[in-house]
């Protein structure tokens, strides 16, 4: 990247092994008869060397017991080559995003540092941890901070918001068209013959607002404005289960329910099936995200795919453009979501 060759090894003695020197980059280069620059490209997984050369270098590194010294490399280059990723530890969809982010980052010579949000660890703490680790750019998955806070953060390190639309701040954004995705679910259900279609909300955030708007717009588009029914919810399985119990207690079950995300939909399924309600025979259920749980045979959930792999690739590309290619103008990448029909939706009976 940028023509710089980084020293990945250190010649300092390693204690506890009889004073033997730690294998260096030069040792690997001497073993295969190549320059340290070529060996460095291979070990950083940078395009250029042939596959045969890569295999020779990797074999020599393994035989010598060579391990990159990231600290020495960072000090020498004044670059950490780390991308910081904030992740909600409870989100299966974000976990899948991280897997794809790792692949995309390694392909361009970067690595990731993860910092988690939990019930007791907020977004601000997660972000400050990433900055403390000298991450060069921040990839924030579903951030909830105000746009002004994210704009201030972007002045400290490039910020890429993944999943959330940002208004009022010039930031890089990679997201799917959430309103369109929920609209596709409603279109699918109406096409099956459903008219009483309820929606389990996702709370106050921007993503929740967009998906709720998509539900309302689609219902009105089909002439079902008077049938709009929005139930309180949030991001969790517990919220979906609570919404399911509310529907059951009310005694007026809709024929279909769309949930804010797959986690909420799974909670809803749990409540309905636990009460003996046939899904999809009596009530069809759909979620959003196409996370790993939704694909399990015990759920087999109709949902909406956001194309996690492409979101990750675009997010890493945006970071590299900011860090290595001099781009300063903000970009918004909006990906088209796609409906995934599985076993939890059918014609009303």
C-alpha cells in the first residue's frame, strides 16, 4: 500500500529459549532467495507476488517459526494498519458482518480490532477503546449516537457507518434500503392474500424509523392503511416474545406479522408456537436481516437479506479510500435488499 515496505519482524532475543534470536524477516528472505520487500508483500497478503512465490515464502516462514511483530511494524511505519469495528455482542447479523470484514480487510493489508457493546458497556466506551488501540478508521455497525457526535468523531478518525442512514453530518455510510426491504415483505404477504398484517417495531433508532416507515408506506400502497397495526418492540428476542403474548392476550390475532429483525421474529415465533398457534397455518411470520439463526431448520424464517458480504466489502473499501487514496468527500452506498422466502409464511387459512 502506497509503496511502503514495513518491517514485520524483530531481531531481539526472546527470553526462555536459551537466548536464541527471534526469526526475522531477513531470515525468511534469505531462505527463499527473495528481497525483504517481496517477502513483506506476501506476509501482508498484498497482491503482486505469484502464487508459487507466496507458497515458498509461507513454507519458509513456517519452517523458521517466523511470526510478524506488529508492534515493531507500527512503530517503524507510524501506521497501525488497524480498522476498528464496533459490534453489538448480541447481534448474530453483526457477527456475520465481522467475519466478512475480516476477509475484506486482510485482502488489502489491514487487520481488525473489535470493541463490543453490551448491556453494561455503551457505544462511547466501545469507540474510545478502538481509538486507544490506534485504529486508523472506525467501522461502526448500527451506531446510535447523534449525527453531531459521529461528525466530531470523524474529525479524529474516518468513520464509516454501516447499516444506519445519517442525516446532518458528512460521513461515509454503507447500508441497505431498509424501507424498501420491509416493503418487499409486505408485498409478499399481500400477494399471498394477507390483509391483517401487524408490525413489531424496533424502537426509536434511525434504522427502526426507516423500517417502520417502510411498513406503513407498503400497507397504504396496497389500500390497507386502516389495517396498520404497530406493536411496541426493540432489537431483542424478549421484545418479540412480549409482542406475541400481547397479540395472544388480545384475542385478535392478525394473519401475518412482520418483525423489525430476525431476533424479534424468533421471539415472536417462540410465543406463538408455545401457545399452540400454527405458524404459518394460522399466522405467518417474517423477520429482517437473514442472520445465521434465521437459516436454522428449527426456525427457517422468511426474512430480508441485507447482503452482509457486500456491506462489509464496501465498508472496508470506503476506509481504504479515506486512508490511502486521499478521498475526503463523504459517500453513501445504498444496497438493494432482497426477500428470502422460507417456511414461516404461506397463504392465510
